[in-house]
C-alpha cells in the first residue's frame, strides 16, 4: 500500500505526523500483478445499440436540447458579434472604453448577459450546478475549469502574491470537491500551472529546462516530496542535478541561473501541485494540466510528466498533460514522453489540442528575432495532430490499452472524424476511456451532443470564476471564432435554426 505524506496547509514544510492512505485496498491496488486488471476496452462488453452518428455533424436538433430559447437567441447574437472583424480586432480597446463609460458593474452585467453567459458556466460552484445537470442529462461530462491564469512575467514575488497563489491552490481543490459532489468520481477538472507560481520564475525554470538536453538526470520530484525528505534536501537534490549537468556539458548551459529564492518558489509550486494531486486521489477526480505559452510550456510539460510518473502508476490516470499540435517540436516531445511513460511504467494520459496562443507566439518570435515555433500552416498543424494521435494509439498495442488515455480536444470536424476512424481501426469500443472527445462550452454543440448521443465519451470544458478573471479567455474565444469563420458560421446558423424550430413547434 502506498502512502503519501500530508502537507501542513499553513507552511511549505512537510509534516511527518500524518500519513494518509493513497489507495484504499478496496478501490485501488499497489501491485498490478496481484489484481485482475479490467480491460478498459472490454468493460461493458454487452454493447448497447447506439444511435447512428451523422459524421457530417448536421444533427442540430440533438445539440441544443439543453438550451432555453433565450439562450439560443443569445448564442446566435454572440456569434453574430464575433463575426464583426472591427469589434474582435479592437476588443481590448472596446472593453476599456465600455468600462469607462458604463462603469465596472454595468459592464460586467452586459458581459454576463452576452459572451460570458454563453461561453462560461457561472461565477461560482453554485451557479454552475444547473449547467452541469443539463449537460449530464445528455451524457456530456463537464470538465470544471476554475479560470485563473497569469501571463505577467514581470510581476515580482511578494507575500501578497504568494497568498494569491495559495488561494488559487485552495480554489482548485474546491473545484475537485465540487466536481466530485456534483458529477461523482472519475471526472476531470482543468488546472493552469501559471495560477500556482510567479510567472517570472516559471519562465526562468522553462529556460533552464529547455537548455537541458536530458531531463532524465533530474530526480523524481514527487517521489522525493512524498518521502521523508526536508524541503532543503529536495531543493538541493534538484539544484545539484542541474548543476552537475551543466558542468558536464557547458555548451548547452543557459545563461539563466535559478537563485535560492527562485528555487524556493519552485519548491512551493511542487508543494501546491502535490496538494492538488492528493485531493485528486482522495476524491477520485483527475486533473488536466493545460498547456500555455511556449515560454512556460517546457516547464509545464515537465511538471505534468513528473506528476504522472508518481500519480499515474496505479491503474488510475489521475494526471493528464496537454500537447499543442501547432508547435513544430510537439511530435518529438510526445514521442519522448510516451517512451518515458513506458520506461517508468505509468499511464500516459493527455489531451491533444491545436493550440490557443498562435497570434501571440508569432508576434513574439518576430519581435525578438527567433524561429517561429508554430507550424508554417494550418494543414501542417492538422497533419501533426493526426500523427500525434497515431503515435499514442500505437502505444495501446505496444503496451496495453489500459496504459493509455487520449482526449481529442478539438472542434475540427475532420479531426473528430479521424479519431472515430482510428477507434474503428484499433477496435476501440464507443464509450471506452481510451479515446474521448472534448470541446469548449458554447462551441460546436452540434458535434459534442451528437457524439455523446451516439455513445462516445464526450466532455465539455466548463469554465467558471469571477468575470474579470475570464476576460482573457473570452477574448481568445472571439479571436478563434473569427479565424475559424466557417465553423462559427455553422454554430450561428444552427442556433438560429433550432430557435426557429422551437417557435414553429410552439405555434402548432
Ligand atoms: C477541451 C479543450 C481544451 C483545450 N485546452 C487547451 C490548452 O490546454 N492549451 C491550449 O493552448 N489550447 C487549448 N485549447 C484550445 C485549442 O488549442 C484551440 O485553440 C481550439 O480548440 C481551436 O482548434 P480546433 O482544433 O478546435 O479547431 P480548428 O478549426 O481546427 O482550429 C483552427 C485553429 O487552428 C489554429 N492554427 C493552428 N496552427 C495553425 C497554423 N500553423 N496556421 C494557421 N492556423 C493555425 C488557428 O489559430 C485556429 O484558431 C483547448 C480546446 C479544447 C476544445
């Protein structure tokens, strides 16, 4: 039986007094050899007759059953607004002006009645309950996404800033409990690492890790944290591995040096992540570690992998990582991580996305004169997405289907059709956890609800949180829907069609 050490909430020091049982005997087993492992793909072998799926995704009648007529009208109007280039290009300025003229309160009210209302679940756990219940009624599982993120790499560490990071940790744990209480066990929540550390330190760690050719030299961090090691020992072990690497190979060494304060901040991040992972185990909820900008992503991927190495060992994928297929380096990174999971024998769990920060990444590359990290065009990104999915599925044969979980997180109909075809090729049954599909709340419902209706495991990211914290998220949705005009157009047309159908039916 594996135990993890409880961490005192008031301090970053480990407290030796309390051991909590990580895997109660009746639910999980430490030794995979002594237990019959349930084959994910054979579970529920008595296959129900699923309704046929229209793979052209025109079943709009299925999609909007969970929306009131007024919500359909709002959806239609929001998509109309997002098609106005002038508005989307100047959303920052317009938001500032709106705040100044209307005042913060009225501005927020208008947001809540429009884009926030459409794309976001609510401001608090209480507000999202009815949304969750409606999604679940149609077999769509929510991934609660308490939205806090930070991109302020100039912010400096302070005790106030530390308090905010601890507050965010508590919010993620609350989110895990909410997910468990409302949706039951075996559900997912999303976590953003930038909400748990000063972005400037994460950026430094990113630079250092990027310059390390071989991350294998680093110690297994979460194993150290959950052993009887003091914080000094853990920091020293991490620091020494990096130093000895640079001494061996001066040429790859970066100019960035992690100061003792940075190392302490990184240590606090590990403690925060460990606390969140402990809550996952306690409530049997998994976390999805979101991918962010490239100047953070190597570090985020490293931390997600380290968490998986420790927490995904015992037949439950508690931790999922994320791979952004718009990055040139993603296929290599994914292959490396699949091999790493095989070597250390843990479940590889991840979602595949195209990537949400393309405009910013390209602008920064141009401004600072380094190579654009983004694939040259959309088709190359799509090709990489499909190749990444192929690579992961090959592992289900090489290892075992139980050791792999992959989520196709996309609104792209070709990519979803590709995923469905691959399920057939690999004889993966519908409803299996090996492959699932996910989209964002308020987007491509005509795809998500049709998939769920036909028995595919389907999720919706459901963001919630204070309105001001969600403004960057809403801006990204506006930009995205402008750049994928045809899809946004389909969303808009189907909202209107569903609304018209309702009006006609109510007259008859
Ligand atoms: C459930 C879920 C979770 C997500 N989590 C994350 C996350 O953790 N991190 C993250 O970064 N994003 C995340 N996203 C957002 C995602 O990365 C995409 O921005 C979004 O889903 C649009 O891509 P698509 O595959 O859905 O649709 P598509 O229609 O295929 O996407 C169009 C998008 O492709 C982009 N694109 C990519 N590469 C190129 C290129 N080389 N040239 C031109 N255009 C290109 C465009 O920006 C455009 O927005 C998530 C999305 C979903 C659905």
